[in-house]
């Protein structure tokens, strides 16, 4: 799924099913030292995807530890993003000299919990969903992908209300109502299948 959503120059790796055993390297273990075994396994499995993606990019297989805000710390010269949910994990990476950032997100193909849609979606987004056939979680996932580009590049908070999503057939636009990235509109792609909705975007330099 992921490979079809990413532009040339951005490398993605995904895995389905139960988390396979994978080692933790360097400072990675510190982030999940007190976590339950299932969380540790999930964390290690998505790091394995990250290392596979980095190797395909030509950046070796280094540790990908967590920053204090739990975002991944990529090796110098690399930008990227991770995502995981039950039965799925993925990583996407690119060269920082060509790309400002990469954002990916995966969500269960199910309705948002009661009350959450009002927090995540604007009136116009809810109206567009009611008139369309795309998954309700698509807007949430797209905004998560936008945030994964925004946060490392700008270093400030971006709320759901700061991003307006427009949805097309397999594509979406994200209008960002705060300055910081140097562009007002980001363009991404989405797919639904295997019980998931997956979004991805990358901002070139």
C-alpha cells in the first residue's frame, strides 16, 4: 500500500500481521524500558521497518531512538516518519537535502469514536464526508501525516483546527493556516484496504 503513495525519492517499508521479534539498538531501549512486552515488541518492529528503509536509502542500519516528545530521531541528513497500529507498521525516509519532511499515518478502517469527529474535523470537512464515500478516519490520518512533516521542520504545535483537508480519488490536499513551512498547501495520497486507511505526503525543498 505505502509504496504507491510515496513520490520518487522517498523510500517506504511496511509490514502486516503480528509484530515479529526484532532487536532494539542503542538508546532505543530507553524509550520503552518500562513498557509492557506488547508495546516493546511494537516499538521494536516499527524500528525494524525504519532500518530496512534506511538501508534502502543508503543510510545503513542505525538506531532510531526517540526524542523527549516521542518522535523518531533520524540520522543526520535524513528525514522520515513512522506509523503503527494493530497489525501494521511502516516507515518512510528521504534525503534531507531534497525533502523538508515526510509524513505517513495508518488508522483502522472504522468510524471515529463518538465525539472525536467534532474535535478533529471542521464543519466543512464533516459536510464533505457526509456527501462523499471516503473513510471518516481519512481526515484524522491526513492531519497526522501533516503534523509529522510540520513538527520536525517548524518545532511548534499544530492543531487539528489549523489544517483543512480536501479529499479526492486517492489524493488529498492539506491547507495549513499557520506560517512555518513556506507553503500553504501540501499534497498527499491515501489508500484504504486490509482494514486500514493509510495517508502519506512529502514536502520537497
